[in-house]
C-alpha cells in the first residue's frame, strides 16, 4: 500500500537529516537577509547563531536555549525583525516544549522576561532616535510594551504546540506499548491453550496404551494357566511399572497444563503421603470444618503413586465437604486391609448429593475417579446410608 502524503511528511520530519536540512536552509536564508539588509555586529551574530544552532536541536535539545537567546539578542540589536530570527526563534521555543528541556511554564516565563528586556532596549533606541516616547511612569507608556505582549503570546503558542506534540507522542508510545503487551498476553494464552491441548492428546493416547498394558499384565496372572512363580512376579512387576508410569505421566501432564509451572518450586517439592493426612485434617479444621481421622490396620509403606492418589482423593473429598456442606462433620476412615488393599471412606452428615454435580472438567468427583482408576482401583460417591455424602475408594497395590 502506497503511503499517504501525510505519512511521507511525518517520515521526512522524523529522518535524522531533517534538522541539518532545516538548520542549513535557515542559515543560508539568514546570510541572504544580512546581505540585503546589513545590521550591527550584534544583529549579525545573533541571526547566524540562532539559525545555525538549530542543526543540533534533535541530538542535543538544550541547544535551543542558545537558539532563542541568540534570536532575542539579534532582535534587540536592531529594530528590524529578520524573517530568519522569527522562524528560528519559534522553532527554538517549539523544541524546548517538544523535548521538555524544562517545565513549559518556566520556558514561557523565561521567554516573556527576554521579550521584556528586548522591548526595553527598543524603547531606549526609540528615545535616542528622537521619537515621541512617553516616560515609562506615565499612563500612556503601557502602549510601549505591546511588543512584549505580542512576543509573549507567540512564545506561549510555540511552547504549548511543542508540549502538545510531546504529549501526543507519549500517549501513542504508551498505547503501542499496551497493545504490544496485550498481543504478548494473547500469544501466551494461545500457547498455554496449545499446551493444554497437547496434554489432553498425550493423556488420551499414552494413558490408554499404558493402562492396557497394566490391565493385561495383571489379568495374565489369573488367566494364563501353569505360570511359574517367577513368571507371575514378572507380570506383577510389569503391571506395577505401568501404573507407576501412569502416575508419573499424570504428574508431568499436570505440569504441562499449569500456566505458572515454570519457576514454581512446589512442583519439585516432596509429594504428600498418607502420613500427611493429620495435617490435612488440621487444615480442614482451621478453616471452620469439623473432621475426624480414623485409621484401621497396620500402617504399611505403599508405592508413591498409591500414597499420592489416596491423599489427593481425601483432600478433594474434604474440599467438596467444605464447599457443598459447610459446617458438616466429616469422618475420614483409612483401612489397611488384607490382600494389600487400601480402603478409603470419607463421609459427612451434610445435605447429601443434591447440590453436588457428578461430573466436571478434570476436577471434583471426576478427578477422584481418575486417580483411583490410575492405580487400578475404583471409587464410588453418593448418598450415605444414614444421610449425608459418602466417598468410598479401594486401591489395590499388589497381591499377597
């Protein structure tokens, strides 16, 4: 698309050579004016310095102070106002406002003071030229300062124009920065969504295959006749390895799903076990819940995946109790049964299953069932025999 005339003009102004072109052109014009209308030495120095100093106004904006000072000095040296002084002075005050070398009010006040000084020099010149100049203390003398007023208005307009351009460019920069941050955020969200999609695909593909290995290896110990004890142990090891792999896969997929996974030290912290259930019960009580822990049987050390699954199931059940049955009493029962079977029973005396949905997006009851199935167990949830809500899970971790 071809750029518009306004866009090309802006690009030309923003070019690095622009100050040199304009400063050089004004200097050449000043020389031509001085040749056509010679002035005093003060006027010549002021005109040339004021015009030529503009070439450095972008690389060193404070040089605009020299520009306006030389312009006022050149105007004070001669009652004739050269065009080059007028243009360079306006550009100098514009530069001071554009780059905010100092506060605009200070710039305007300094320019107004300079205009008054120039006006006083001109009044003195008029009096020496035998012009009818009234004394400064008389009422009619106020008209002599019309020059100061006019110069102050022009200086104010130039400074304010420069400050307005600066404010507009700053607003444009902030808007572009906010837009860039928004785009980066949208890209990050898209990347996180893609990561979650990859995690779901991996879970659907890999978990199905590994779980089939675990089930078939477990079933082979019962359906294959004439197995030696070594072969039976081998099948059990295959099944256990497959389930452990599933547990590790689930943990890794959880990291992949989590947007704040990077830099989260909790991901490398030790995973909770059944030994942490007492702390979990205390946490439940600390937020206003009433809970009791009952343990039956001798505590045995289970594989890490089984310990973590049992803990998370209990944790989720207590969370649901707080959410759907606030104030209800919850009993957590852990039974280390014979035949290497871990039983969990979490029961509360709340209103029952009415307000509790039976499905979710990877949370709640669905998540608990997934955790139980991950280690080859089963989980049921629903109304308790005496009311309330009951979660029961059986997690087999081997054969005796």
